[in-house]
């Protein structure tokens, strides 16, 4: 390779997913889900009249209306977001790329609630209560994993299937969210679209440094911390990559990692073992947390900034968690699902993607698998019931 960074795909880039594609999950997200998330967030937070009006105005704005800049004069990422938004100022919520729209929406929602502005709402996570409920619901899982830290296939499977609990799709108190929390590794082995668990376990056994790009707080973060604890117990160094600020409702921030470890430490079960190992790893400087602005941007993986690429170059294996991170790897483009993942994601270090499918995008699937799953479950790409463990060796 000529540089320690992700290479662009080996094929011409297809069109991005957009909210103007009638009958798609992307269209449903833009026209229904995002306004619902805005209004639910407004209802779950104590906001003054001005902030409440801003949240409601954002919800009402979403549709065939032009996009506008993010107007936060004192915000540190103002210039960066001005660059992200500039190409789409002549676009509407419906015809701009879907991945851009979602990242843009959640940044606008933070602005509306006053997250980055002086005042009582500064630094207050507007999704904190949803995350707290989801974490409380994961303590039984944590106890089970605390008793299985020597079983890496189980830890990987739990980390994968805990990704089903996505608070942007199903709020913590929603019946569907509760159902997803109850379905984990052993019961879901027949729902694998791709299963590179053996290659991944081998790579983990050889690794001296593993970087985990986190997705959701709640059960998924608990499972990821169990995997982290197991790696630390073998002497492996671990870096956890979080979002620098709240986004996508349940995406994990540094604060979420800290509060989850505190909750695990307080448990009177084997869950406390996870906290002990994580805290010991942190004290011995074998565990670190990184929060780069790239992870909340609309950029695809092949536009990973050089400073973050250099940080990831420390890894022997990069573990990429969840659906939104998977979409970033694929640029959220209309790839044929049979295109090998290694021809789209071309990492400078070996990589494994752990994802339950919750959007209409995939790669690296066999034609036979696609035919069979479409016959069994027409909603397979979006209902979170089908899993992928996809290993990609370094592109050298």
C-alpha cells in the first residue's frame, strides 16, 4: 500500500440511498421516523419554550423542503459541518443522500436542544433516559457474559446479536425493543447471512492490539465491554472508538462507556467482573477511549482522515460494530449485494464487521443466500433479525 489508510473501492461508485425512493426504508426514515424521533426527544426532555419550539420546527421541516446550514455560532464543529452541508444546500431532505440526512438531522437535533450552547442544557444528552433504560435491561446479559469470558465465539455472537437493540428504531420501552433484548447468540445461529467467526477468533487470538468501533449503548455496549474485558485479560491492548457527542439516539459516547462500567461495577452478580477487568485495563494503560469527529460525520470510510487512519494503524484487528458503521463502510451506496466486501472496504489493517441488518444495503453475500432469505423473510434487510460476521484482511 502507498499509505496507511483505507483505500477507495475497486469499482465505480453506485448511487447513494435517498429518501425519495418510494417504498424503501430510507423513505420511511426521512418521512416518518426522523420527525417521530424529534418529537419524542422533545417530550422526554425538560426544555424551555424556545428550545421546544426549535425541536418542533425541526420535526415539521423534514420533507420536500430545502436544507439549511447548522447555525450555532459558538459551536466548535461549525466550520466542519459547514463543509459537510455545503454540497446539499440546493437539495431537500428527500433527495439528499440518506446517510448525510441522518447525520445532519441528529446534529440539528442537538443544536435544537442546546447541547453545545451556554446554558442549563449544555452537555446534556437528550437521549440519556433511553440509554439508561436499555442498560438496566442488559444486566442479566452482563451476568451471563461475566461467566463466559474464556469463550470468544460466544462473546462475538453476543456482541453481534446485541446490535439488534437500536433505540433509534425501537425505544427502550417499546415491545419490539424488549423482544430484541431477549434474543441473543445461541438462538440465532440459523440467522447468519455470512459467518466468518472462525477467522475472527483466529485473528483475535493473534492480535496484540484490537480497536473496536462501537455502535449502541445498552445491551450492545455491555456485550462489547465483555469482549473488551476478555481481550484485556489475555494481555491484548484495546481501543474503544466512541461518538464524540450523542447521535442516532443510542450511539455510545465516552460518558456512556463510563456510566455503563459504573453500573456493571455496582452489580451483585458476575457482571461486576467485567467492570473489574475494564477498570484494571484502563489503570494499566492497556485500554483507551478515542472519540473522533469522523464517526459523527456523513463521510464514507474511504475518506477517513489521516490522523484517525494513523490511530487505527495501531490495530492488528479493527472490529466495526453495527448497521450505521456498516453503511459508512459501504458509503451507503446501492452496491449489488454479491460484490465482495473486500472490494468495497479496503482497510490498511484487518477488519471484521459485526452487524445485524437494519437498512437496505449489503455486500459479500452469495446469490443462493439472497434467494433463500428473500423467500423466508421479505423484510430481512431492515428488521434486525439477520446477522453478519464479515472478515476482511488488510489490503496490502
